C-alpha cells in the first residue's frame, strides 16, 4: 500500500493530524524536491522524482515494494496529480490518498466563483494550445500554470484568438503566507507570475469581430486551413452525428485532408482522442496547425497511405473514411479493426466509391443517405442557388454484423 499525502503551499503547518502521522511513520518519502522540503527531517529515506518521471515511475515503485512509502503531492493528488497516475499504475486498492485543498478550490474561493461553473485547463506537461478549445464568450476558465511564464502564454493565446479584452487574475502560492493576486487585461499583460506556483483565472470577453467557435459539430469551413480537401460544414455535421463521439472514444480519420472530422471529434469532449491518417505531407502539416489553433494539440497525425498506414494503430471506437472507399482492402481493414459497438462512417462522391459502398451496405446494412447542399450565390444582379456535389453517407455499427 502506498499513501499519497497532499500538501499545500503552507507546508507542514497546513497538514491535518492524519497526514502528519503518515509522513512521520514513513520509511520512504517520495515527491518533488519542493514537496520534500516542506516536511521536517526524519529517518525516512527521501526519493526525489526524476525528470521525466513517468517512464521511471514503475521501476521506482518496484524498488521500494514492501516498505512504508509516503508520496507527497501538491494539493489534491487526484486533481491532475500523481495520485491519479499511481491508481492507474497500481489499482485503487493499493493506493491510499489523503487530499489537501486543490488549487482549483482555493482559487474559486478567493474569486467567489462556483467551482462547478468553471472550465479547468492544465498547462503542466501540455502545450498552451490546449486552452484554445475552451475560449467562448462569458466563460470562466481556471488555467493551472506550469511556471512563471504561464500567464504570458495564456495572454498570448487569448489575444491571438480574439479574446484580448478578457480579464486575467493570476493567483500565486495559494494558501501560503506569500500568496499574491495580480489582475489585468490579456491584451495589456506583460508580467511574469510572482511565483512558479500559480493558477490563471480567465473571464472570457470576445472582441466585437471575433467569431466564437461552438462545440457542436459543424464549424465554419473558414475555421480550417485547407486546400479544398475538406469535409464541408453541413456534411461534416451529419457525419459526426453518425460517428457519435462518446467520452473516451478513439477515432480513426482516414484520408484526413484538413483534419476537420478528427478535430471536431476531439472538441466534443476533452477525453476523446483521434488519429488523423493523411498521405500528403503538406496536408498533414496543415492538420497539425488546425489542431493547435482549434485547441486539440494532442491529435495524433500519421503520414502514410491507408490501409498500410493503419498497421499498429490502437483499435478504434469509430472510423471515418472521407474518401478513397474504393481503395482495395481499405474498408475491410477498417471494419476488422473496429471494437464491438464501433461505428464506421464512409463518405463518397464518386460512382466508384458509391459502388463499393453499395456492396457493403447490401452485406451489413446500416444507414445510407445522400446529401445535397445548395448555397445562395450571385447570378448577375440577382441571387440563385448553386449546388455542391452530392455526398453519399453510409454508416454502420459493428454490432450490426449478421
């Protein structure tokens, strides 16, 4: 059994009696150098975390198996902390957690914000672009900083996305005697945080010409960098409704183009993951830029031609084929890879792809629809309708196998 003790910036004085007893009884104390310095000297062996930690953690735990191990963590160990990592590694039965107040709870208490009404983004070990998906007018966001420079990174992201008038409040050393609060506008921000231990509270205010990007499927086509190889807005919304992203699900976006399907899939919930498979290097680079700008920088991009490029990928919960359905072996490979209950959605605009799709529909069933979109367009001095190429959408669920 490993006991994880949360400790605040107020150190030993802020620990409850139970947590103090665990620290005092430990044969081995583990944690970051800062946490270890917060507790009094004892006979316990002290093990400071290496960097990077995650690859080394299993070996460290194995080395001290059978001894009374206490792991020190900042605040609540189950809130973006080592407690969650240890539970995943060892199982909940082998990890006891004694939490302290989290930085989120302390920040909301200082600001008078209801905790359940804020969005939380961590920049610890994550790129600043992670923030972008949460930016919406009127939202309150708590950003967990990763050093004194984090407020400047947040301010830059806000300005670049058209949220320069937003109010930022930087709270440092929460709970300690050195606690400080600094407030200002994102577009005027220039200072570093007073301490590396900081959170940034953001009250989102959009500029008049900013275009908010909703989380529902069907972002404007202009939200994506593309060369024309893009699943258009209306068809994208229908395709994503058939893919039915659920929290924690993994998508393969085969023939990603601009990556619009994979990106909107991931924007639907923070725990959704996706792999975008794109054979052209220039388009793959555009997918990465789109993912950063739209707040899902963890999108995995694989350069290569399917179906060969699918080898070795983790099994998906859903697969989208936006083109190339007639490629030999492609649909067979995608269908075979799907988990039970997984969804396959295929779009086609050519007769060849429709022919292959029709054969699969005849064998597996599912749902087959044709979408026709017309957009208003100038016709001389008047306005008429200009039709886009019709798109056939086939969707089927793995459990539909006869």
